């Protein structure tokens, strides 16, 4: 099980011993001891996911179960996307806002016949639970934090379905992207979800932690599967322009500013933060999250200063890396809306020197045509 040896100590996922045995470099992340990379290195792990199949331990993520006759209405009120539009067995991406209309967290919402499951970021579990629980009484729902009892592995890459299919009686071809089903993998009960954070086809496997060891061994033994760490997870998601909470989004920005307007359904009825978004929709936003590339080999890291074309300070780089797939520096930052146009130029200060950058509409990697 997830453990913490001392109050305030870092937790460990049920796969911690597997990571250590494989020689992983372990780092603190969101209150857990997590593998940032294994012996083969980030580049090899990234390439494996793009070309074959990688396996990620994402058991640090938080899961809430919401039950009650008005579970759908409740989650619709505390998130921005339209939960009522979800089919049974469907998942969507959404945001959790505060009364200022800014982002407390991003999340996944799963619609079951008798409940809703919300999946939230590890660093925000306690905060999110307290934030949404304030509204539970109004809707007569029960919220249960099941995070510590759930293990989660993400099998990602173009070979994922072929590797997983021999281990399950579930017809994986019948599970559409952002849909899920309840079945078994290697004889163990499982939520099989066709979702991920890499831009590749793949599955996220939610299970009772008592099955974690056996599940890892079954997947690694099933074919060309490369264990991959947080480093590759970050470069893969950034190539796809997927937001990372704490870098690209946080409680200082709204979804409309963060280019997540597609997650906001203003016509669905009232929800937390809606008045602010109504106002922004009517009058526009002052800044926008953009993607960028650099013309040379300089890498713009998180926190580097950003300047508009006329030299005005415009915050800092949100995310930045050298794209392993494309071989060019990529990143994200906020610019004034008037300057956040595709092809526009601005500057980033790298080691005391201002370097030109070009606005590029994400995703940077555009070959995920299967999604």
C-alpha cells in the first residue's frame, strides 16, 4: 500500500520497489518518491513511447468517488465541462475553479452507471477534496477519497493495444478514445481506460493496490514494454501541448487565458467561477498561454524571464525543453493577447542574454493521427 514512514515524510507508490530494482533515479514529486528516469535514460524512454510502448507508474494521482442521486449535478457544478453530456463509460478532461474563476486543478471525470470518479493531481488531493466538499451538502452527495487504495499504471504507445489484448478478455478495439470499461487484466479486476498524457494510444489501468505487483510483472512480461519515468512523461506531454498544473496552469489563470476554453461549457447552467468566465467571454482576456520554439539550441527552462516584442516584461517561461522527437527547443509562456498570434515573435532571457522566440500553436508534435 501507499506508505509514509513518518508524519510529513514522502509517500511511496505500490511500485516503489520495482523502480529501485530497475535502477531508477528517485526524486521527490508531489509528496511521493517517484522515478524520474531509469538506467536507459529519458531519451530512450521517450522514443520507446513514441515508437513502441512505455509503462508509467501514475499511482500518485488522486481519485475521488462521488455517489448519490445528484452526483452528476454536483460534479457539473464544481467543474467546468458538461458532465451531463457524458455517456456511461465515457471520460472527459475538465477544470476545477474557485470563485475568482481561476484554476484550482485540472482533472478527469469518469461516468459510471452508479457513480462519478474524479481523478486529480497528486499535489492537490487534500486541497481539491476540501474545495469541492464544501458543496456536497447542497447536492446530497457523498465524496470518498480512495487515492491510497488505488494503483494506476499507464501503458502508452502505438503497440499498447497489441500488448495488452492477450492479457484481457475485454475487446480493446471496442473502447474508444476517452472511454473506459470495467474488466480484468491477467485475471485481476480493473478499470481499463483508453486515456493518457503522452499523445499516443494507450490505456490507464486502475486497480486495487493488492494487485499492483502482479500487474506490473504481467505488463512488463507481455512484450516490448519500456518502464518510463517522470522525465519522459513531461517531454511527451509538452510535445502535445498538454498543460501541467503548477507550470502552465494554476490559481492565477482562468481556463480561457490558458487556452482551455474548450473545457468550459458556459451554457450548461451555473458552476463555480462562471460569472468571471462570462465576463471574460464578453470582454476578452488580457493574456493567453502560447507555445513557442527557439531558432537555436538554447533551451528556455521554467522560470526564465519573457519579454514582448517591444521589450515589456511578460512573466516567465511556464514549461520548456528540447523536444526529443523534433530536435528543437519548445516551450510555453503567457503573452498579452494582442501579441499571442501564431508566428509572432518575442524574447526570452537565457543566461543573461535575450533570445528571439516564435509563437507556435500547439501541439508541437502532430503525428498522433490515431487520436
